[in-house]
């Protein structure tokens, strides 16, 4: 509106200057530098019309503020009539101060049939709910239960329960019961809808590596140019050294959730990702596993492990290849077990050493055009566990397993596998498995 007003005013002023010019001559014929009478009359008519429009515009502008004021007052009065009475300020309740209600129930369920040589065939099932709660964007909780039938009842076990605090983009603090970072399989692949075979590798579940730790940890990751490093460091209750049984003397029991001395286990893992889809890692844990006040109190145990994970899509093979591998070694300082022979197997001097691990290769033809074939996955695994350090317990054991999976959805799978298992010096324990698992 303001721009239009300025244009009209300027046009009127120009017209007045032209009309008022002393060089105007009332002539019927045109002479250079003059206008004719006809042109003069036309210009005058245009000027009068524009002046009339300008006057009307000024009048319109004078009335507009009064109308706007009247309309504003009417709106204000209407708002005053319908607006609710002012409410008192809300006082935040004690419950709301406790945090948010961002809660997620996840986990998996499984059912399996196992037929192993020398044992009765059996069906089994379990439910593993995983509870995730975000108290605030920086404070998190995660916990998992394992629920399975046993005899005439049901076993319910607490697998882990941890409170975490996100310190920054590169560091997270955690405390509670957590999966041991040095055991990559337990941390990443244990859920049965992620584990591609029905059973689990020997070397990561039989006293070579810790599975669960109770303590505190700090973990995170950071980029180094195009590569990346992941890390985890923890302090926890340490394992217990078995000294009372001839078969298991010198072995480490990682299933004890209370410590037997004032020394705490210290461990961790460092992973390096040189290129996308490839990670190599090194893990360790050092502790004093002997009971406080005994001759074993100063013995030190060291567990070390290396792991490898490779995931590749291959156009040549028309699918995806996954390779997972981990190998671990444990060592306990030299000691004499049952030194006075009172337990019936000593004196037994030894440096307790044990090792074990696995390598697993999986192939899925994800680039084929046939849906049925795309959903199939073939798996091969080798796993090994050395014998008990005393030489009186379980012998070394090596297994070979072939499996075939069919994926009903990205988190629902049907598995079939056959396992060749012959411990040294014993009859074979070959097994046939069928399993279905669903993640949710």
C-alpha cells in the first residue's frame, strides 16, 4: 500500500509540472518542443483522474486504522468472554522427577530338539526377555532374564543388569552385572536368533573366558582418520581357583558372583576396524583367583584372547559371507595342589594352562532372484577346547558342525545342524539339532 501511494504521488507531481510549463501552446498543429491542444486535454484528464484516485486512497488510509482498532477490540472482547480463567502454575510431581517412561521390552524365544549320541533325545525351550529403560537421554538401564522349564518347575535366572551413563560421544560408564568385554561371542552373538547354529562354541563357555562380570566398566570408541577404534575397560569380582577336586584342579570358575579376596579382576578389550566390515580385537583379564588366607592367595591368573570379524557382500558369489573367530588362552601361576595328600590326589604341582576357541563361516545367497534360495544360509564351524590342566578331568575336545538355516524374517529363523564331536579317548558325542528362534 505504501509503495502504491508513493507511485501515485510522484505521477501527479509530474503531470502538474507538465501542465504548468509556460511552453504549452494551444495549437492544433504540432511544432517541435510543444504539445497540441488535444494532447494537453488528454494529459489533463489523466492528471485529474489520478488526483481523484489519490484523494480516495488518502481517505481509505485514514479510515483503516480506526477499523483495525475496532476489529482488534472486538477480537479481544470475544477472547475475554471465551478464555478460561487463569490456571495456577503446575508443580512438578515427585514421580515426574524420577525420569521418563521410555521403556522397551525386547529379547528372544527359542525351541530346540537335540539328539546326542549316548544321551536321551530331548526338547527344550526358553524365553529371554530384555528390559531397556531410558531414564534420561544420558542415563540408561538394561537387564535380561533367562526363563526355562526345569523338571517340574521353571528356572528364572538374572543374566545381566546394568546402569549406564553416557558421558560423551566417546565414553560410556556402566556398573552392575554385564557381559565381559573380552568375550566377544557372549557380548555380540549369544542370542539364538543371532547365533547361526543351535549350540554355542566350546572355548568361550568352559572356564577359559569370563562370560559375566559384576563390577564397573568404561567403554566407547573414536575414529582415527578413515579407521575406528573401540575400547572397553572394567574392574570386577575375580574368578575362583578350583583347588579341591582332582578333575578340575587349576581351573577358573567365572560363575562366582562374589569375590573370594580383596584383589579385583581388571580386564578389557581393544578393537580395531581398519576397513568397513572388518574388525580385529584383543582382550585380557588379570586377577588373583586364590582364596584369601590360603597358600594360593598370591597366585595370579591371566586370560588373553584374539578375535576376528569379517562381513562381505560378494557379487561373484551372489551373496554375503560372514567369518567370526576367537581364540583364548588362560594361565595360572605354578602351584602345588593338595600338597599334603589329604584330598587324595596330591601333591600335584602344575602351572595351570588352558586354551580354546572357534572359527565360523556362513554364506547366504542374498543376491539371487529366487526368494526361497535367498532365505537359506549355510554355516560351518570348528571349535576346540583343551583338556583340564590336571590331566585327571575332561580331555581335549574338537568339534565340526554343519548347519543350514532358513530365515522366515530378519529375526525369525529355523535351524538344522549336525555336529561331529569326539573327545580324545572317549566315544563320540555326535549330535543332531533342530531349532527355531525369534527375536523381538
